[in-house]
């Protein structure tokens, strides 16, 4: 296998870059609106155009609050005067003052309503703005502008024409595409026999490596989460149309309270939502297996046959909650953790740094790992490692006390460690044999209790 530099030698941004103003800190819109506008423009002019709306609504909101406080002070003074006038038997003047107090009360109610509406409009805009990309992220308009950072290993050579995974799965009975679609519709898979065992073995292998070698704490989260959790990780409101909404039986009032998770990031990153952690509790490393549910366009049966784009797939997710100053060191370590999986299975891959247009909504910096699938003749994304900085912790009101006792928002990182079924695809396509069998990489042999998936 060809070697490659370690991430600390070749990856940008630098280990400890300057921390950008957080996108949901309204003070930064007041003080650094030009910087906010500039960074958001790299993700789309429609986002940059909202900066002026944020500043205007914030100004209107603060003006309403100031006016309400002044009116309350005026009302308090008038109320005291009423008591004095009553004591002096000046009943007519007291009644006039009461009318003045009622009028002030009406003005306060009107301003409160206006401030509430402004608050709602402001919150809605802020929730729909993506994270600020780090300055070192390449600016681009599409995935074509992503930057290749490095490659590991070599593409396998075959003395026969490698088959795509669909043919392999059908010939060996690993996945029953037809019956999967019969059960749940297009974009759902029915693993069978050796296919089901291989999927289970891969999940167990990923978890074991991340727990025993990389120091993550394994958790097993719920596969449904609340709307607030989806807000917290930045899935909502942007991707609400791609989620599976849950309803409890015939109870329509329960509809939309829970959602099937698009990734274990949704529950795991929210474990400490609305908490204040102690400084010594950080960093926190979590890993979790979950099925992932995505009602996105372009899934299998819509435009792609097979296992590449499906509505339900398995994944082992990595989450870190860390202090801001070392978060980019932690990102490099997370990337290395995901790489170790592919290296141990001897699978060729490359690393891309995503451009501003291709990053996830909540990310400040993202690296994708794409594994080579010979039957596809293409690379498939199996891991995406991102530093969301404090974008998510602000949305979920997660804080920690730093060494000086000050409450701060930690940085949250997420990464695939890795995703299936694309790892499944790359593995069977890479290790296919001329007789139709599949060799099993040594690390997986003890999980499957075989060194080969036979033809019969």
C-alpha cells in the first residue's frame, strides 16, 4: 500500500485557527455585520441578503424593549400619583390619572406584541442561516470545487472485469432488492444470509475499534428525536422536507413531535443539550450505531439502482464535545479515526476538503473520505468529518464553565466512523474473486467466522 502524510502534516485549516464570531450570536451581527455578510455570501448570496434583515429586526426589537421599559417606569410613577391624589380627595384628577395609566398599559401591550412578533421573525431567520465557513475553506459553487487533500493505498488490479455490487449481491444472495422494495418501497434493502452477517460484522467491528482503540464511549440512542433536537443539530428547519415524521397511531396531535433520525448525530450531539458542563468534563467522545432514515430525492429506485442512495442505511457516528481552543486538533484526530477503519480493511480512499457550497448546513469545516469502489469505477463517500464550532451548542443551549468560571459554548464535532451501505459496496467490489466468491479481510474474519463468502 502507498503511504500518505498524516493529517497533521497536510490538512488545512491550521490546528488552532482564530475562532470566528458564532453565527447565532446576535452581538456579532451588530458589531461585525460586514464580516458575517462576507462569510455567508460564500455559502450563497441568499444567506448574505438576510444580514440586513437581522440587523433591522434586532434594532426594532431593542427599540421596542427600551420603549416598554420607559412606559413601565412612567406607569409606575402615575400609579403612585393616583394613591396620593386619592388620599387628598382629588377624585377627578385621580380618575384622569387612572385613564392615563390604562392608556399606558395599552401602549405596553401593543409594544410587547410587536416585540414578540419581531422576536419570532428574527429567530426564524437565524435558524435558517447556515454556519459561517472557516476562512480556509475553499470557496466554490458545487462539489466540483472540492479540494483533494490526499490519497491512501492503491486501486486494486483485476485480471477480470470487476462486477458492480448489484450483480454480486444478486448472485450470492447478499441483498434482495426486489423483496426489500416489496416490503417498504423503493430505497429500502433486505439483507439476507451472508449479506446480513457481513453488515452486522461491519457494525460490530467499527464500534469495537472506536471504543477499544480510539477511546470513544459507546452509547445506544433512541432512533426517534424531538423537533428541538433536530433544530439543535441544524437539520431543521432547513431539511424538514427530507425527514420522516412520526405519528402515534391515529393521534394526529402527536404528529410532528418525534422524527426518525437522519443520523445518530441528532440524538448523540443533543445528549447534553440545555446543560452547563464542568470544565473537567471535557472533552467528551461518543460513538453510536444507528439506522439512518432520509426521505431525500434521488434515492434508490428514483434515479439510482442498488445500495448507493437509499432511504434507510446503517452508520456508526462519532461525536466530540470539546473546548474551542483545541477543536481543530480534535477534528484531525477524528478524521484519523475514520481513516483507520479503511486502512485496516486495506481499502483505497481519498480525502477531500469540501468547498463552501458542498458543506453541511451546520459545518464550519468538513473533510470527506471517499473509498474506491471498483465495480462502480468511482469513489463513494463513506465518512464526513466536520467541526461545527459553536453553531450547534448555541442552538441547543449547551454550555460549559471554563477554567475562569465563565460560561461558554463548546465546539461540537461529528463524523461518520463509517457509513454503510457504501462501505459494504466498496468491500465486496474490492474483494470479489474470479470464481464469484468474496475474500474477507483479516480483521473481519473472526466476526464472520470465515475468510471467504462462498458462491454456494
